[in-house]
C-alpha cells in the first residue's frame, strides 16, 4: 500500500505519482523498533515543534533532517508490511 499526502487538500489518498517526494525507508536495527516522525507545517511551526520535543528530551534537534520543501505533487510514504500510522492534527497560536 502506498499513502499519498496531498498538502494542498490536506487529505490522504491511495496513489503513486512519479514526481511525489519519496521518503527513505531505512532498515530496522536488531532489537529496536523503527518509528518515523513527520512534522508538517510552516518552517517556524516545524522548528518550534522540534525545539519543544528537544526540551522534553524526546529527540535531539540535531537528529532531525533539514527542512524539506513539499512539492505540489505531495509526499509518498511506502510502509513496510504490518506497519500502521496515526495522524495528529494540532494548531499553534501565531504571533
């Protein structure tokens, strides 16, 4: 199954556009479960969330990738067999 996130319409679709951003699917390490985290929003919102997770000692800021621009075609996520995902939508106060 392939999940396509369309950033313009904010919905999940089953699709496989050739020009969508495809995220790396690194191999799991023995004895450890791989969890992938996506934070999607404005650059300021993403940086703020990464900082908050760092302050909570959940994830070091340096372990996050650089900010990636989402192309108009969306993001393509290819899960491994048996993987699931949960989607959380939060709003933050501007200003």
